[in-house]
């Protein structure tokens, strides 16, 4: 069993609508970054 440190950022890119709905209902969207498409400039500046 492994755990991620508190300084780890989780990105989800191009999530399907049904998956996004579930992520929001569970509140997991408060712990991750959601992006429509991958953009290195955005990822490095968040």
C-alpha cells in the first residue's frame, strides 16, 4: 500500500461527462485539477 504526499497535484484531462458528474457528486473535484485539454503551460502555472 502506498500513499501520496500532501504536495502531490492530481490532474484529470478530458473527463467524460458521466465521469465528471460522479467526481462532482462525491466532492473529489475539490481535491483535483480538471482540464478540458492538456496544456503544459496551464499545468505548470497552477
